[in-house]
C-alpha cells in the first residue's frame, strides 16, 4: 500500500507539488480568517471575593476582610496577599 503511494507520488510529482501548494495556501488563508482576540494571562493567579454585607465599613473590614487576608498569609507558595474593601 505504502509502496504504491510512493510510486504514484514519484510518477506524478507536479500534481503532488500542486496539491501541497494548494493546501498550504488554503491553510494560510484559513489562519488569516480566524478571529483571534484572546491573549494568554501570564500574571499570577488571583482570587477575587465579592460579598455583600449591609453593615458598617469598619465591621466589614474587621470581620470579613482582615480574617481572610490573615488566613491567606499562611497558605503555602503565596507570593503576595492584598486585601481591599470597596464601600459604597
């Protein structure tokens, strides 16, 4: 089977080269038509926590944000911990 395919390709070199060029052109055209708008995110992994708590901002900071930040500081392989509370 392989021998016949090689023999066929050797006898019809022009057709094989033409098919390869046609498929290469088609592949290049197809790659230009694909809409790519995604870039890989190379930054460190982030955890974002959203919570709604209808209390004063001081209580949110003391009872929610601070305990989470201090717990994350003890996690292995953590490079940086940052806690931000947005109010309003």
